[in-house]
C-alpha cells in the first residue's frame, strides 16, 4: 500500500514547517510547495519572497522532502489585487487573504497537487476540517487567538474534501515548541 501524497503550501515560517513534520509523522509523503504571488520592489526587504522561499527550501532539505516553486504573480495581480483595488474604488472592502486562499492556495495549488498525483493539499492554517456523511465542514482552529477559519470561508466542498490542516488542533505555543524540538 502506497503512502498518501500531500502537497504542502510552505511559506518558510514555523506553521507550515511544523505542518510538514506532523504530516510526515502521520505517514504521508509530503511535497513542499512555495507560491510566489508577489515581487518585492526592494530585493533586500525583510519580507522578500526570495527570503521566504530560501527558508522553505532549507526546511524541506532538512526534512528530506521534495520542493517545488510555483510562480502565480500574474494570476494574483489579476484575481486578487486588481479585484481588491476595484472594490476599494467602489467603496467596498474585500479581504485579500480570503481571495488569496480561494483562488491561489485552494485553486491553483490544488490543480498543481492534481498534476503531481497528490491526494491532498495542506497548509499551516489554524483551522480544522470535520468530515461527516460525505461532507467536509470547516471548523475554527483550537487556538482561539490564532484561528484562521474566517480566511477560508469561501472554500467549497470540492476544495475542503482535499485539504488538511495539520496544526489546527494545536496551540501556537505547541507549534513553536515542536519547531524548537526539530531545530527549525
């Protein structure tokens, strides 16, 4: 019997890094995925996508998992940024994180997972999924201070049935402790 394959969205941060560890411990074959959605105007800025990608690559190398980079900057500008600007101009205030999750992480990344023959995608969101009678229900993360289920509110059943949130049952303090234990 082969392992279930998971494409894990990785930012280089603690949450996605610990998600990789938890998935490996649960017996999944994990593939790391970095999504480049925005270029910085300052190459040396603290939040540079290059720095984030390097951090994610370091973690995947340390854990011995495959790593892919996907460039969705054009799609992000069209589907998230331009929409957000037009809505602001119309006096409405959409949440770009909700749109990014709907279109980028659980749209484009899910399609990449299918191309790579993955069974699931996963992210380091503090949220949970309850699967019951063929339906997937989005639940708040256990850590009430870190819950991110609101940012996932536009995901549909097709998306929810293919997603894992490995840290959704944990407190942020436990995630940090796990990262420290694994020298991440």
